[in-house]
């Protein structure tokens, strides 16, 4: 059974733009009866948006109001900005799917790079190298005696937990949905137990998306519950950690160190004090970088198009009210 599809390029990077523009022709060759339209914006697609059954891309409230036949939106991202989930969309029957699951190996490796760097004192030695100082006395962490607290054990968090366990760490997972502990997770608790388990962790690793419940989740009160020897790592979404509170925690010795790949404000302003906070490691939102992402993105979307055409359950369905 065919359907009408609008492919929007309004959330694409330059690296994926040519790929997405080639999708309509490929999809029409695969799915009998499929009618596709390609546009750079909903404004350009105003003459067809009222007739389509499905849209790939971001649909703002005005365009959504005109999409009277719409039944499915595929987000090009795993965690789009909150404005993606406007009220009319959340309250509608339109199904939303996302791209979660395609970045897990790359992000897992990035997290382990942070963990190993802290465990072997590399941030301290990098500072010494810059200052041309030879002082081999940076503290180390023996990972088989350490505990990792992974906040969010979806696809990314589960991979992080597996890797931490492979290095001998005890792993506690915190998740609002998971009912079965993924591989490597020795203890699984709900978000209501976060304050209880924070003091047990040597590494607090945050992989959660931005949702109404996670905005500003890690603040001064949460940092104060952590060990003064603990390290805070965030590769989920910048909105989950209060940067000023983290800076204060590092400078006052509340935490031993922190590594962030995501920030409340991106790019992080040159004037922000976190740039030179003690024990701070910064990467510029690159944890997901790696090969095969375009192929994986294509596979998820094309599979969902086939499923939609055949009336089957879609992959990566989103809880719209919670944005993930």
C-alpha cells in the first residue's frame, strides 16, 4: 500500500544533505505506490503538505495545522530541540519516531575515553605538559574497585554500561523505563532513587535526553551528593546540567573533575569559566562522530517507510509528552 511522503531537509547538516536529497528516488523504487516530495522547508512545500501522510523533518505548528492527513513524522535526530514537540503535535494522534540507537558505539567509545583519561590522570598530565613540568604524581582510579553510575540506560547508556563492566567496574543504572538491567548493569533503579545512589559512584555518566524531567537535573544539590573524588561526565544533552553550578563544584573541590561533550549554551562562550576550571575536560559536541552514520540513518528511515506502507509497527516510537 502506497502513501504520500514529504522529505524535508530543514534539520540536515551539509554532510547528510546530498544523501537525503537522493532518498525520494530510492524510496519510490523500493515501495510500490509511494509518492514522494522533497523540500528545503515547509513553506516551500505548502502546496502538498495538506495531502501527505508522512513527513521526514521538523514540522512547525503553522505547517502542522495544514497537514490534515498527516499520520507519522520521522525526526532526523535522536533528540531534537524541545520546540520540535509543540503542543498541537503532542496532543495529536500523529506518531513520531526518532533516530535513537545509531550512535551508541561511537558515543560509548567517547565516554570510555573520558573514564580512562580520568582513571590514569591524563588531564593533570596534559596541564603539566603545557607548563613543561615533570611531576609523576597524578592520582589514579583502579577501575575494578570503582563504581559507574549510568543515568539513562537506553541504547547509548547500555553500551556505556557494557564497556564499563568490561573494565571491571561495578555499574548501577538509573532509568525511568527500563525494567530489565542491560548487560553489565549490576543494579537498576528508577529516577526516584538517584539521590540515594549518587554518593556511591566514582563516575557519574549522564546519557539522558532533554525532557521536561531532565532539564537542569544536575545542579548544585546533585553535585553536593557526589563523592569529592568523583567525576561527572555528560554526553546526553546540555540542558541536563547547570554549567554555573558545575563550575562552582569543581572550583570548590566538591568534585574531582568533569568531562562534557554537550552544554547548555553551544558553542560554549569563550568567556565562560568552565574553560579553565580545575579537572575540566571539554569536547565540542563530537561524541557521536564516526563512520557509517549516514548508512544507519538511511536504514532506520527506509525500514520505517516500509513498515508504514505495510501497516506494521514503527521503530523508535517517541513518547511525545516526554520528547523521547
